[in-house]
């Protein structure tokens, strides 16, 4: 039988209509058919029509265990509008996404927000992994350390660039030391969290080359930095005067851009009042930054002799002893003896898991104080994030609701999307996920 699936279905049912009419009927039927009564408990999470981009939202009734709507985006305004149309909501279960928190706060102020326990534990593991990898951001991005983040004065972007250069230099020396110790490129990649291309490039080099920079354009003041510095040291600090002068030299940018470029030069501190000669900051030796002079060196696996990666160590750090195998117990023992920070983080992680298992949040305040006072950046960062969402975290520890059903429906959505070769509109996805209408 020829024709498309909708046409074949129409022929089998004996319905003399086209596939477009059938699809239009399904689109119209899906929204009102989803609910047969008030919705009390919902779970909400994101899904992507294209991997890594073009996100939508899926809403699941956790009591009826079924999808009740599919939203075309994950904007806080869309979530707010949807929840205002459902005033019976009592619980909103979500991950740590601030967009859903904002939408639920405005759209359903009467509802209790619940931070999903799985996402809480996952966030803790990610912070531990970043701490053990010696970085302060996800893989592929290195940010300035906390000592520079809290430092006052100076230009923010300049400090970020300085910290990035110093951290890059530090990571390069770590890669070189591991390579000279006989480690493979894959072992170095797992131990440092760097990309495989970066590792393979750095192990072939003896010194770290400077990053290539694009030639400045006429719209950027840096193209005229030498002239501006000379005029600045001569005492000419009036931006409009300098703007008129560099425009005669070919500058095509605006006043605001030039003012932002000159702003770091206007420091009241004596050491920073006079700008450095052009190129000094790039040619000078990297400064030693507090807290980053030594990156954690991961110990070796006692059974295989290879380095224990930060990913494996973070997973073991949040895993209870009763769930560890004998080889995993040996790894944990080596990690605790070699890295004092690992022992401290594991103690905090086990206490946090204990609260999750007990269903009580009585010790949460004490745990947050201990995490902040531990001196470990990753644990401080995690604790501060929990404090910003404290009510939802308490509800997540004490209520029975979780996002497990939502994750299952997202897997179902992905299966349907693959069956349609990844090309699907929100209306069709909603019609396929929601229960069939009762005619």
C-alpha cells in the first residue's frame, strides 16, 4: 500500500480525508485531552530539538505519570504563562535551572518548588571533579581563581586574561611533567581534563607558545595603543581629545569603546597610576597566583599502576562504602592518603547523601557552614549555590517527589524524535507524547 503513514492509516480506517486533516486534528486535540482533572504535582525539564541547541520544555504530571504539555522553548516567561493557567499546582519539581525557578516563582507562587535529588548529587560530583582536576570551570574553559575574583580594583577583563594565561602556563607544565613521567596522552587527558588535541600538541612542545592574536582592526583602540600610551604619559587624559587625535590616524570606533579601553589606566593606586609600556604584560614572566601554585597530582591505581582520573575519583568520592568493590575501596584509600582535600570532600559528600537518604534536612545548615569553612573552593561554590535555592533544596530532601518520571519521558521523546529522523515540530511531538483523545 503506497502513500505516507497518515494516508495509509486513513485508508485502513476508511476515512476519506487527507493526511493534513488528520495531523491538524491531532494537533488540536492534544492540548485539551491531556488533563482529566486538576494538576497538583508537576515535573519540568528541558529537551532539545537539535543537540545542544533549540531547547524546549516538557511538563509531566507526576501523580498521573503522563505528559501534560510540551512547550516550544525553555524561557521563564513561557513557564510563567503556562503555570498561571494551572492554578491548582502545589509542587513543582525541577533541576537547578534558574529559568524554571524564576518561571515557577512568578507563575505559581502558591506552589512549593522541589530541587531534584539526582541533580543535587550530580552537581556535587561535578564540583568535586573540577576541584580534583585543578580547574575552576567545566572542561574547555579556565577562569580566574577565587583570589583574583575577590580582589578589588583593576579591570575585570584584564584580570581574567591574566589569570587565564597563568593557568594555561601552569597546566602546560603539568602536562609536560606527566609526559616526562611516562604517562600516555590518554592518561594525561583524564588526569587534567584537557582536550585530547591540546594534550597531544603540548607533549610535542618544550615551551608554551603564545596564543596567536588577530591583527587589531581600525574599530579597536588597541590598534593605536602605542600612540595612546605615549599621549597618556605626556599628560593628555581627556578622552574626547584623544578620540579626535586617533581618528586622524584612522580610528573608526566610537567614544564609548575608547573610554572603556582607557578606563583601566585611571587607577588611583600609585602602582597602577602610570600605564605599563606596550607589551610588558604579555612579555613578563607569569605571576604566581595564590591557590594555584600547585595543582593536585592524582595518585596511581594500586591494581593497574595508571593514574586515577579526576572523573573516576569524583565518582568514588560520592559513592558510599557499602557500594564499593574491593578495587574501588583500594582506590579510595590511596586517594584519601594522597590528597587531604579528597578525604575532606568525601566526608562532606557522605554527610550530604545521609541527609538525602534520611529524608530530613535538620543538619543542612550545619553542613553548609562546614562546606563553606572547609577551605575547598569546589565545596564552597556548591554550598553557596545551595543557599541561593535553599527552600527548594530543603523540599528536595524532605519530600517524596523527584524528576525520575520526567527523565523517563524525555527518553521516550528522544526515541520518537529518532524515529522521525530528528525532524519534528513541537505540535507533532506534543500530539505523540500526550494521551490519545477519546472520541
